[in-house]
C-alpha cells in the first residue's frame, strides 16, 4: 500500500466558513496544505471533502496519519 507524504509533523490550524466546501489533502503532496491542489494525480489518493455547518477553527492533520480525518488526533507525536 502506498503511504502518504508527511506534509508537516504538526497540525494546520484553519478558520473555515460555514457552508463553504474544503478538500483536505490526503496524499501530502499539495503545496497548499492542508488543502488539495491536485498534486495527488496518479498517486491513488483522493482528497477528503469537508463542509462545516458552522464557521469554525479546526486543526487539520499535517502528518496524514490521523485516525480521525481530516482532523489532527496527535498521531504526529508518534512519528520518527
């Protein structure tokens, strides 16, 4: 199985608008982290669609190892 690239060993904190659609990068190759820029083409990864119901600040996973995508669950603390 192909593993994603670790984009960062910390979360990305982002203010999101209610009703707006966001696409979280799952491959780790996007230059617009934590969001997709299409760099996943040919990797087998697809971005994760997320549309918050309320305006909110969230911590998006940067290491791509989270078990609660798209949000950080602290998995980066276990990376070597």
